[in-house]
C-alpha cells in the first residue's frame, strides 16, 4: 500500500518492545524508520532485479489474516505475536485500528512475497545461489525488528530452508561449474592438440587453414576455464597456427621460386619449338618435338597465366610443324598411290614372262621389269607386300629356269654322272666273272655294289636334268 492511499491524518511510529515513552514524538506513517526497508521495496541484501529472461515470474501470494498474528490498539499502538512473545512494532495514527491492522498486514504480505520470490528463484535455479542465500540472511536479520503483522515464525522457517537450500544449490552449482570447466578444458586441449598436429604435419594448405579458423571460432565459444590453463592452451594453439603459417609461407615461397624457374625453362622450350616449326626434316624434327614435350612436362608449372600463354605458343609451333608434315605426307601418299598403279601396270605388261618359251627372252624381260620397277619408286605401305610378292614370284620363276639350265650343262655334274656309270659297269663285269668262276658270294657282293653306284648315278643324272 502506498503512502498516497493512506489517510492524511495521524501518524505511525515504531519502537522497541515495551511501553512508548509518554510525550515522545511519533514519526509519520509516511516516514520510514531509519535503516528499515520501505514498504514494498527490496530488503537489504535482497537480489537486485535482473533481466526478465533470467528471473522467474513473481509468484502470487495469498493475502494473510493479520488478526491472527497481531493487533492495533485504539490508541494506534501496533503489536505482533511471535514464538518469543508479543512485541510492539510501531504506532498507527493515519486511521482507525482496523485500517492500521490491514496496513501492517499488507507490509507482512510484501515481505512474504519477497520470501516466496527467493524460494522460486532457488527452485528454478535461475539465480546465483550465493546471492539468494545472502538475501535470505539479510531478511532473517530484519525479522526481529520488522514493522509488520503476520506469521514471522513461518517466514523465519522458510528463510532458514532457503539458506540451507542455497548452500546445497551452491555446492551443486560449484560441482557443475567444475565439471563444465573440466569438459571445456578437455575440449580446448583437444582443439590445441589438433591445431598442433595441423601446424607440424598437414600439407593440405587450404583445408588445414580453413580448419584452423574453425577451431578459432569454436575456441571463442568455450568459456569458464581457469585463466592460467586457458592462457597456456591459447599459447599452444597460437604457436601451432604460427608454425602452420610459417610452413605454408615457406611452401608457397618455394613454389613461387619453382614456378619462376619453370617459366624460364618453358620460355626457352617455346623458342626452340618455334624455330623447329618451319623444319621440313619430318622424322628428326618430330622426334625433337617429342623430346621438347617431355622436357615441358618435367619443367613443372609456371604461374598460371604465364603457363597458359606459353603453352598456347608451344602448341601453336607444334601444330604448324605437324600440319605441314601431314600435308606433305598426304601429298606423298598420293604420289605413292600413283606409283602403286604404275607398278600394277608394269606387272600386267610383263605377265607373259615364261622361261619355257625362251630363257634368254624371259631374262631380258625380267631385267626390263626390274629397272622400271626401281625407277617408279615407293608405294603405300599397305600395298607394298602384295606388289613385292608378285615381283618376287616372277624373279623366282626365271631364276629357277636359269639354275636348271646350268645344272644340265655343268661339266663337273656331267663328268660325275659318267664316273658313276663307269663304276656300275666295272662292278657288273666283276659280278659276271665271279659267277663264271663259281664264286657266288663274290658275285652277289659285286652286284650289290653295282646297284649302289647305279642309284648314285641316277641321282646325279636327275640333278642335272631337273
């Protein structure tokens, strides 16, 4: 109840238990006792109101019946009953006794509401248990002098429970805090260890760099760690990140040097390729281009833009050469095809070569064929085997006829046949003489030798006649 809602006449005073001193000045009901809390305002030590999201809703406390726990006399003297007895809490001069009793009852209800709020805060765990306890202790200290009428003993019991519950809640909160600290410390230790592994080993520069940033973002969300431990873990992470950055910087610095060297090498290769692009030495130059390409691949990558430009120049030079070679090859293939047709016609014109109708004329015709054949030149590779086989068949036909003629007129071969036949005659004569002399065994031996020499003579004669 506010001061403006009270009657404006009369005053309320409070004094220590006992009879008030006659004639003493009585403070106005609108002037609170020095050091005493204002009606409806926060008591000393009570928690300060926090944001709406962090404090429970104020519970609704039923109004108490002050008549059960105190009284206001007709002269305005107010009394409250406790387990220790009745004590005077002040004087009501702003109205009749019933209004005074209601006034001090409302002040008790305000106090009870504060206690209920502390209970709700402790039950919900929304506030700091230590602050809740401090507020409860502060309220307990005010009860012996509180200018209220209500069940102060019940309030004291409730406040005692709050104090005890606050100790338990504080112990539980401490345990949870320590557990949270241990969990968060372990998490940061794991992040620091991962960062160290990345800092000393990883060469996946982009992926590893992204992961280090993710670790940092997660690191910032982890709180509630001992300051010294947190500082030590941060130094590990920071050192790992610096190590990674140094290695990455060294890698890309070396890569830049390698690319600069590759650029220089490829510029030289491009110049050589451009000089070769106009060569007409098709075979050797094609081999040189293959060697240049091998060197190109071994040179590594130059800076991207330069590498693309140099490759375009190299490929252009290569394309110029091979386009010219292909054009020359096409022209050559056309020429070879004409040569093949010419050789086809040449073979057709000499198809009548036949040693049986005259060996000398056949040999002359073959020589004419061979001279014209060589003069025509090369033919396509896929036609070469067939044409050469047909030429070789004619050559073999004439050569076999020449060899047969030579064998028939060879003096040594003819003398060898005559010699074999003479030996046959000699052994036949020996067989006849032995048989006439009755030497049957010698006659059979001589006939056998004659037969053997006859076979040799037939073979030698056959070789001459073939």
